[in-house]
C-alpha cells in the first residue's frame, strides 16, 4: 500500500447526492474537495453541471473547479497532474483530500497507478477528419465491433473519446479497454460509492433538469456559446448543453430539449453505474439512507478499504 497518504473518494452516478455528502464529510474530517467531475472543470458551466455555489460549499475549500475555458479539449493526463498536485498539497497541510465526482476515468487516473497510452498525430488527425465529416455515429459503430466494452462505456455522442479509443486500438492492436491497467493503488484510498434505487434516481434526474431550466440553463448556454462553446470538442457535448445548443439553433423545441436531456442523463447514469460497479474496492451506500453520513464516516475510520461491500 502506498505511503503517500489517504484519500477519500466519493463516487457514483450523477444526482445521487455526492456533493452534499462531501460537504458533510469535509466538515467532519477536516477535509478539502478535489473535483472529479470532468464538466465542472469548465468555467461558466455552472447550472448545467449542478456545480455547488460558493454558499453551498459552506466554506469548504474546493479545488479544480473552473480551470478550463469551454474551448479547451478535456485531457485526463493534464487533469491527473493537477489533481495529484492538489491532493499532495492537501495531505502536506495535514488535511483530508476528498476526491468527488462521477467521471470514472478521472477518479482512476488519480487514485491508481495510471500511465496513458501513446498517441500518433497522423492517426489522430485522420480519425478527427472522419469525425468532422461524418459525425460520431459511424465511429461509435466501428468501436462497438472492435471493442464492445469500450463502446458500452463511451457515449455515442462523445466523438473525442471515441476517436481516442479507436486511436489506441489502431496503435496497440489491442482493445482500448486492454490499455487500462489493472488497479494498483497510487494512494491509500477509501472509495465510497453513492447510489439510489433506479426509479427514485430517474425521478431525481427529472427534477434536477427542471430545476436547471428554472435556474437559467438556456441563458447560461447562450452566454457560453458567445465564448466559443460550439467550438469546444468536449464542453459542447456536455449533457444539457448539447441539447440547448440544438434548441438555440432551432433544431428542436424546448420541450424536446428538456426531455432529451432527461433521457440522455438517465442513459449516462447507467454507464456510470456500470463503470464503478466493476471495481470491487468501492463501498456502496444508499444515498437515501437517513444515517448516510454516519455510515460513511464509519467506513472511512476503517484501517483498510481495499474490498468493497455492496448494500
């Protein structure tokens, strides 16, 4: 086990209550939050990512929010370096790092030994040209044949990740999922998975999307469009934002944009659940339980958290 210090990771599907739990844990443990939601890295993407407001953060320091412009492509390797620097700084000050978010690859890139496969500019350029010409659907279909497990975990609309998976397959001759290393801890991490019963979570998603609309998601997206959101290969595909962009472009109606956001988020939740449930080190807790904070603190207090339990 690594001697670098202990990290508490709060993971799981969207809308399960991870953010609220992280605040309670930070207050109880003397902790600071390190964001592991790939879309909350973007400046100005607040309403549509359910980013906690400064008041909702209750004085708990948060790291790696609002670090990239919406035109910046996401980079897990860049995130890894930034997140580990934040974690190490928190540990050095005698505080507890809380890695919080539902972006599975980002979490693994921090808590595990994780080196990224190489890249080839010519292969990447060719695949990106195909993406620009034909859209992500044909590439995703190709990925489904080459690596069904990768296709299942990558949204069919996420052209950038599809291109990366196909690039790795072409360069290595092996499935993209084979390039992900077997988990070897980089930190001593206790991983806490928050989930809810499917029907209840589906309803929470619908309520959350309605709240986003009421809180100004359309106006926020319009303002971000003026700052180049449509040119952002990652940010423009974010759930909610991609639907509102289509609304602003006159491609769909507002009711259709809301309905599609709800359905797309529910599909995304299934993928998140599948990703995190594959890791036996995750301790699963029902986000609806009354004693969630107490149960979580009991797990954190255990000397080792290498074997997860599902509740």
